[in-house]
C-alpha cells in the first residue's frame, strides 16, 4: 500500500460496453458497502463522471477523480492503442499504479489493452515470467479457479508452473481455501497424454506442487477435482467463451420451452427463487471479475458487459487483494520456487503482449 493504510483503487470509468452509466453507479455502491475501507479513484472524462455521480446521489468528495477523456475500444490492437492514446483511461490508471498513487486497478475495458498496459507500464513482479488471467467458476466442491484464460496464447512449461503457484496463492488468500489442489487441464488423465507442452508441464507440476492431483479432463471441470485448474491462454480462452455462451444458451432455451406450456409456466413461477439462486452461481457478476496475476499491483479485469453489481464486486475483490498482499505473496512464492527447481526449459523472453487477447 501507499503512504496511508487505506488502499486506493483506480476504476476505469470509460471501459466496458456501457461506460460511465454503469461503472460509476457500481463504484458508488462499492464505496457504500466498503464503508471507508478504501478510497476509490475514478479515472475517465471528468464531466461525464460528475454527471453520473450527481445522478447516483453520491457525495462527490468521497471520490478522487482523474481526468482521462479517451477510451481504448475493444476492436483496437492493444499495444498500438496504448502508444496512440496516452490519455486513455486504461493508460492513465496504469500510470497511477506505476507511480504508487493507487494500489489496485479495475477495468471492464479491452482485456488485451489492460494486459498490455499492465506489462508495458506497471510491469511484472520479480520472478514472474508471464502474468496470467484467472477466472472463477462454480464446482460441486465450491469455487474453482481457471488460469490462464487469455493473456498468453503460447506458453512454456515453467510458465504453466508459475500460473499454478499464482492461482494457488489467490485461492488461499482471496477464496479462503485451505491447501488448494492444483490440476492440469488435459485430454486424458495419464501423464503421457497431451502435446509436449502438457507432458513437460505435468512433470514440473508433479515435482514442485505438493497438492498436484494430475491431469483433469474437460468432463471433470465442474466436479471440482482441483481447486486451481492450469492451462495455456489459448485453451483457457476457448474454455471461458464456451462456458459463458452455454449458460446464456441454456437460460434462453428454458424460457422458450416454458412459454409453450401453461403447466411449465406455472412450475417455473413456483421454482423462481431456486432458479434465481441457480443462475447467480453461474453469473460472472457474482465473482467480481478476473484477476490478472503476476503484475506489480492488484489488477482486476471485469466483464465487458458488466452490470453495476459486477463492478461493485470487482472493486471489493480488488480491495481485498491489496489488504491480503496478494502480489507480494506471489512474488515471494515464485522466487522460492525458482530457487528450488531449475527451470531447464526457460529461454529468452518473447514479446509478453503478443498473445494478449482483445
């Protein structure tokens, strides 16, 4: 944390599908729920922020506002957009983190731009080769964590080991899981399954992670065989997009079936509370966004279509990440792992943002 004991969380007001009209109300609600435990810094167009704060009936002096009138659009290539738009909310918020003026950064904007700015401006933690994006999913045994789900399309075995370490620490400190287990998403349970990357990663994980449960097949993801499920960003992003689309497809299909049957409509009405609770388990808004683990600071990437509730939860998760010193703990653990295990597969680092998705 900075000079005071109260964390400062920068919020990208311009990002996401709905921008200030959703992000500011979410920040206002987070400020009320956190009751002074952190200071929220709104980064975006000052005039738009003032209007949304007034509409939400918020106390303007409860927030710091940093003017950043530009926005990096989802369709823009991340690295060129960062250089071309120095006054964009993502770039300005990243600079605030680099200079220590804020401790955390929340954005519903372009994932690729947030990942790229975090690497180019904020920087990696000591010992971390590639930061990874983690996301939470419900399982039969509670909440599970997938990492990486999109920051790195091409990986090496030692990078998947680092994802496991970072995911385990996050599960311990933020999810409150005692001795979380680690699994490797693969096409079969045997150590010999998968391509060379996954075979070598299995060897490294087995040698360095005491709670490694081995390979986990796609059909077992929701069984909760592993608290932390490790994969490269290409596979992870495909898995994430499928999970997001399936929940919406099932909900829409259910509604269509109910409309065609009077008895089903009555049954659905009686089941409404249970269905609502069931839907919440699978909705991204309840989990507060995806942490980008491995950077010098707490960075949370919210869904582009976030509601105010999703933004609120993302800010709450970011504040807790600062208080629990997640980045520092990751750095300490990574350094310990590197000292204990020779990384024979390490090669000169490539462009760290080459695989970042937009």
